[in-house]
């Protein structure tokens, strides 16, 4: 028989049955979770049942460190409020921050498309350097690959970050309890809608910029005042607030109840979502985070955020309850309510 022999399947059976990979598998919603839990986790992870977070905690010679990795394939490369280089640094540092760690170092891989103007690459390298300085972290290594024209939309960037854990806080989905409060650091949806409009494919205009930023100073301020009461954190990037909180509800077995009128959303984002039939709770963010805080620490946590630069719009937007179990419920100012599921499909491809 010609050709290579078939690779024999070993290890646990996989549950992923989709016949091929679609854009939705990278959107951070149900399809992404189906891929991770059905294929990657059972085959690659030692404990496939452990809750998945934005960063892993690894013990090395008795010391615990946090490590995270991410890829950035945003289109266009530059957009109001930021660019792919800045986004790559902020996104990596934010994943460490919400896992309760301070970033210490990064490595980067550039996948560059043949024909990319050097001037464009230089702009992104300088944007990355400026973001590194603002975050107080060093770039310590990297790699470069070049692919054929038309294969990488100019450039893709992959980063890996490593950080030291903050001793004042322990992030664990299993510690979440009924009565805990849900905090949000600021307005949602800015990044996703900005990217959508920046593509120029829609006849819409809005004075809106991406919210990309390093959230570590906000997290540190909150941890300083309310560290023992912080149960869980997440930066709601792909899939938005709804997907992050649905993952929390599912992993904890509890319900999340949000007050719609307390969720900060800019008029421009709300208007664009209404015109396009999108839910702002599903739109990506790159400079906000969610936190679950014990009720006795909630006011201290919120006050710390409000006093910190960039945290003046932070609010308590809901609480954890026993019911509806494994679901997110949003109540309206008129007394109605609706269940909000995690993102299905891919309404905003290539946003980070």
C-alpha cells in the first residue's frame, strides 16, 4: 500500500463531532468550547475536567507561576484606539492579571506575509514596545516566520506571558457562592464594534475607539483592598460578557442574575447593536474585566476600582444565586427577564 500508514488513535475517545473547522470555532462561544472540551482537553490535558481559565498555574521546584498564550489575528491591523501590536501585549498581560498574576516576561512570534511593507511592521513593533513599557514587562525572546502572499492578512502575532502570583488573592471557580456580587470594570462592547466599523464594510459611523489597555493596575487596586474576597475574574474578550458569565455559571453549577440597567454600554455601541441585531453582552472587549466578589468585600472592591485611573465607570451589575442553575438571567428595568446564552456562531470574526 502506498503512502504513510494511518495513525492509530490512542488515549481517551473524543467527543468533538463537527466534520470540519469553521470560523465559529475561534469566536470564543459554544463552538469554541465544544472544540476545546471535546478534542483538545481530553487528548492533551492531564485533567480534562478541571475548569479552564485565561492562564494556567504551574509549579516549578515548589514555586507557582502563571503562564498564558494567545494569538492575535485582528483585521484591520490598526483601528481607532489601538493596533495589533498593542493588543498583543495588553491581551497577554490581561489574561495573567485576571488569573491573579503580575506579568514578568513575554515571548513573541511574528508570522509575516511576504510583501508586508517594513514601515507597517515597524509601526506595530513600536506599538508593542510602548505597550510593554506601560505594562512594566520585558520581552525576553521570540521567533519569526514568513508565509506566502495572501496567507496571513499582513501579520499574525502569537505571544506567551509568564507571571508571578499575587499572594493576596486566589482565583477559583469552585469558590464562588450564592450571594457573591458581580463587578464590571467599565463599558462593554467598545472593541468589537470599533473593529466591525473599522473594516468599512458597513454604512455606519460612530465616534468610538477600542478599549484595549492593560488592566493590571485596576486589578492590583482591587486586590489591595479586597483580595481575600475575590473569588473569580475574567476579561470578557471573544464572546463577551455573556459567554464569560455562562462559563462561570456552568462550571460552578450556579446562576448569574444581572440587572440590565446597571450594565454600562455607550450609546454608540447600543445603537450599532440595535441596527445590526447584535446583543452587546456578546460583543468582545479588550480592556475590561469581570470579578466575582464576596458580598462583605464588594463595596471595598468597587470603591478601589472607582478610585483607580480608568475605573471610574466600574459598577456592581448583578449577583450569584442558586437559580437559575448553570444559566445567566438578565432582568430589565420594567420587571421582565431573559436568559442570555453564550455566543452561538461568529457575528464578529477576527476581532483579536
